[in-house]
C-alpha cells in the first residue's frame, strides 16, 4: 500500500554545501531518518537544511513549465502564449489546458521531494542535542526548514488546490487533505519560522546567507498566502490568524532598521538588462543601450529588495532557464546587432498583450512617464509597431528600443512585438569592442559561467519583493504610503487618497510580467477572474507566422469557460492518481469527458 509519495520522489536526500546550495557534497544514503548515524554535527544539520533549498534550484534547470512562477505569468492577462507551434506547454497554459495527462508528473515529484527533505530535516534536527549547536543555530536551521516546507505547501496549494498533506517522513497512501487543513499547516509552519529564525538574520549578501530564508521572508509569505486564502475562499482569517496579526508581521518586515530589506533607488536596476557589461560601462565604453541612455546600473543578484527568491551562485551548477524561455526569437537563433543587448534565441514565449500595453500607455496616472513602462516592456520593430498600433505615437512618449529587430516569421505564432524585459536573457560583447558577441553576459562577469543561452543564466528568480510588502500593507490598511513610495521612485506624482482601484493598478504596473497578476485577479474576483482575463486578451493584435490577425479563444473552450471549470487550478498527473490506488482524485476540469487536452492544430489561426 505504501507506494505513494516516495515512489515518486525516489527519496534520495541530496546533501549540499553551505557555500553552494546547488552543488553536491555528500553521497551517503539518507533515505530514512536514522539519528544514530546522521545527523551528528551542526554541519550535518546545516547540510540537511541546504538540501531543502536545492529542490527549487533543480526545478529551474528542467522544463520551465515546471515552475509556478512561469505558469502564473502565462495564465495572466499580461501575456499571450507565443512561441512556436511546438511550444504546446506554453500555449496550453495560456488557455488553462494541458498538452498531456501527465505533464505535471515531474513538478509534482519535485515538490514532494522538497517536502520530504524538509520533513527529514525537521525530524532529525529536532532530535539532536541542543549542546551540539553554536548559540541559537538550532532554531535558525529549524526555522528555515519550516519556511521551506510552508513554501512547498503553498506552491502545491496554488497549483493544485488540494493534495495529500505529508508532514512527516512516514510513507503512506493518503487522500487529498481539505483546503482548511492545508492552509492551517502553512500558517503553522510560517509562524514557527517567524518565531524560530533569529531576527538578526535580515537582508545580507554575506557568504552563506544570500538566498536563505529569514523571519522577514516568512512574514511576507504569510501576508501573500493570507491574502489569497481569505480572498479566494472568502474567509475572515486563516487558521485563527487575523488581519491585524498579518499587518503586524508585515510592518515588522517593512521596518528597514530591523529587517534591512528596502527599495532600490530605481525599479529598473533590479533587472539584468541594466548590467554594466552589456552597456559597456564595465569597459569604459558606451554601447548605446537603453541602460546607457537612462544611466542605469544593475544592483546585482540578491538585492536588498529581494525578500525571497531562488538565488543562483555564479560558481555553482544551478541556472535559471526562465530567461531562455521568454527570450526573443530571431531567425539566427542567437544575439546580433539588431537584438543587442538582448540574447535573441529560439523560444519567444510570452509576448506581452498589446491591450495591456495600450491601457498603461494611455493611463493619465501612469503612461510613458512611468519609469516602469519601458523598464518592463521591450518594444521592437519600428515599422511594424507604427502600422499595428496607431495609438503608440511619439507625441505621447512612444519609444522603440530595437527598431530593426525582425523576429522569426516562419516560427512565431502570437507575436505582438512587445516583449517582457525583466527576465529577458541578456547578451554582451566580450570586451570594449564589438568584435566578439557573447550569448550571456554572466560569462563576462565570471569566466567560469558557461557562454550558453540556457545554462549561462544566473539571475535570481524573485518571488517576493520589498515593494510587495509595502503594497500588501496598503491593501490591508487602505493607505497610500507604499503606493506613493513606489510612484515617487517611478517619477510619478503621489496619490492624495486611497482607493481599491488605485491599489489594483499600482500592483499591476509594479509587478507586471513577474507572475503576480494571475493570483491577484483570482483572490480579488474568485468567480470572475477568467472572464476578466479573457476580456483583457481577446482581439488583441498578433502575427501568426508573419501574418497579421487578432488573438482568438478556442471555440467551446474559451478562457472564461475553462476558468469556471478549473477555478485556475491545474491537472494532477495521472501517474500519481494510479500510484495512490484510488485514494487520489482528479481536479475538476481535467476529469474523463472534460476537453482539457491541447494538441497540434487546436489554434484558431491555423489553416487560415
């Protein structure tokens, strides 16, 4: 009977070093918690905690569709699916469909792998003698393990809603837990993390601290989960945790003298396209980029604004494939002078929805004067844009960053000529001349990094920014304090009063293309989010393999209908349902008889 979770995990605890969370250190078999042999030292305990982090790094080196961050991006109204006809995962996610009945098997296994590692760490470290630890380090390790378990549970909850709730290393078949039990477990783990992780561990770039969970990250994650749970499920509290308690925790996180997290001076400098190697500043030359024109200088990975994210070491083996998947596509499948400084390649998924661009561009409270507008949206091909978007005019601040970029007509299926900049893959010249063009600027930063458009991406995947802490506080307290701090650094006038509509717009534009919008809409409008997304996307200009048309829904399977069926959750892999011997049931919208599969030929533009 005990086939479930660790058949899918293959249950090897990978032990990792302190300095490089994503590199392997130990090959002993820790398949079962045996405190007589392991862990025996504080170093062992730290390695167990590090193993809990490493699962997230492994997710980013596989198919990016395994990552909730990317799937939330695509399912929102910020993006279309894009890519080519072979990009079925992305096109399916854009329409709340699945390319196969088992596409989620790999992420499901990975998340349960992460849960098992957290459970092992919590059980084993709790059993260790306190005298083995220096100062309050035992609490520090336990607090991180609680945080990571809460994080994996949240990733599962917002992806599948309900699932077997495993809070120990005991292996057994289990049915889905109730929603309330799952969120109670998340609340308990985050409370433990807040109470156990010493307050002294705030923002830091010190060796062995970058990328680690802090009590402030736990406070911020509590705010995000609480807002989703109470909004989506229409509750007043979460497992007894009140609105006032959440506000107090977020205020503690926002206290920069304590947490040391804060806003960066310019929102654009959070993102790698402003790095000094691509701009040429590192070589003492000007390569004529947007970063040069705006005098922007990347603050680097693990900035003081990253409250929680997946951090990739330049010297470790882990890497972030997100830039590769959303990277612009051209026929050369590599960067050239017309794409520079962006590393145009072979994917081109996630073109930005032009309806959203128009709304932002024409919004009197925002517009092109908002530094975040061109800091977020990469506009290409001046000739095509002028024809397709007559509202995008120079007198209103129109700026085409890559006027000669031509894309890849025979491949791109929902091209809009607007691309997301924040996670865009970035190229650079190898020195102060233009004689050698690298696929990835990280190779210039550190020659040990591969000059590869995939494995060379080392930028952080950011899940919670300090800006989100400020806006969560505004939403809960109905204030403009955080909004006006963000508006000031974006070059905009302050709001004189709070309104929910203003809060919604500020969140939309501050976090556009960061994967926040989908769940924001779901928690604000649990029943109608699908209809809102569909109305915000349908009819927008696209080009299908070079031919102008408009974005269209699938007949009988439009986004609003799919959302009504699924409520924005995804399919449980059929392999796991089989392993559970009838105890695990499929989510609504993906059951026998439901039209959830996306296959070749389903796009409405094909054959026209």
